[in-house]
C-alpha cells in the first residue's frame, strides 16, 4: 500500500515576503510556511513578519514537553564544541569523497584573511552554508543545520553569533562564535569588518593573524609597502618598520634591547672558555685606557 502524498497548494515567486514561523525557521512567504505545514502535517503559525529571530524573541527554546528552557552561556559554549567536532567530521568525510573544495564567488582581501584565520573545518562549513556567496549567513542558510530536535539551544546559539544584531552572521562573527575567548587579532578583524560595513572606509589596515587568532610576527601595509614586527598582541616593536621584510623571527625571539643582537639564549650558550677570553680582553682594554689619558673615545 502506497503512502498518499497530501496535495499542497503551490507558491508563486510574486508572493515573497519573509516571515518567522512558530518553529523558529524563516520562510520566504506565508504561502511557503503553509506549504511546509501541509507537507509535514504540522501546526505552524506566523510568529512575526520578517526573518527570525523576532525582535522581542528571547534566547529560549521549547522542549518536547512545551516548557521554556533558558540556554546559559555554558550551554552555548558546550554546543559550540559539539558543532565544531561535527563540522570536522563532515569536513573529513568530504575530503575522502573528493568534494572538499569550497564554493562561493571571489572574496575580498579582508574575507580571505578571515577565512585563513578561521579554524579549517569551521571556515569550510561557512563556505558550504553560504549558498548566496555573499560572505554572510542569513536565517535561511543557517536553517540548513537542522538539529532542532536534538539540540534545544541551536537557534539561541546562532542568534548569539550575530553580535552586530543585523539578522545575519558575517565571516568574522561565525569564526569568533566558536572561540571561548576572542583572540586579539581576530577580534580586530571583526571590528574592521563591522566598520567597513557601516562606513565603507577605504584604506583600512588589515592585520595578518595566525591560526590561533593572534598577530603574526610580521605585519605589512599593502598600500604603502612598509612592514614591521609585532608581538602576539599586535604591539609594534620600535625600530622594526622598514620598506621591505624585516627578520622578525630573530627580532621577536630576543629579550630586552632589540638593537643589541644578543638574546637570552645566546648568553646561556656561551662556553666557559669564551667567557674567560672575554674577561681577559676587557682587562687588557682597561689597562690600555689607563695608560692613554689623552686617547680618543671610539
């Protein structure tokens, strides 16, 4: 005996006007919501006009018994860990199947930096979800992660990712959402992306971050051609700015006076014989200085 498929009314493109359904999903129109209710044999209603979340919606989710449950910060952090593990598993499976290449159109310099700074599987998942290739995830794209039945905090989690509160999640917001703390360099990239979106300021310096979200030792201004050395927090080391590439690996490894060219490791590695020879040389120089009162100071 074959299952009878319900006859649900079709929807037309002219009817597009997004609404937020009672299931927490965004639908492109009321017709689409009603169509989904018909196909799934569920009771669905319009929670508000426009995309989810609704303006007055709190970070709560409904459990199976209908009781509201508030998702704590720890709940969201734990969920982020589980999602990260899941993304990694999906990414590995995709690599094995030979379909790990990310989609999307050409990215700006900022978004390329953000993508490189984002953890491998997290950045990959963003590109898979970003079907519109606009480097933002809207509610429809986020709804593709359909785990509502198993993770009661999934919608509050993605709502918490939207730190700019514009109803969509940017590349930086997505990356930062999976970090316990905001690493300084990645946090600066988020600030720049928000600033660019709001003011469209040209010529903003975009820092280079390592895989852990901290500043790389060498930073370069592409517009001017200057490069300089910084510490992990992005503080420029005095005297390192040059038109070219400074040797930041050596400079950042030194302690104290960067101009001395001697690091703590160099001092510790001196052999006793070398130390004795240096002491004798200093003693001879001292005697020569006493004998020549009118000599030049070199």
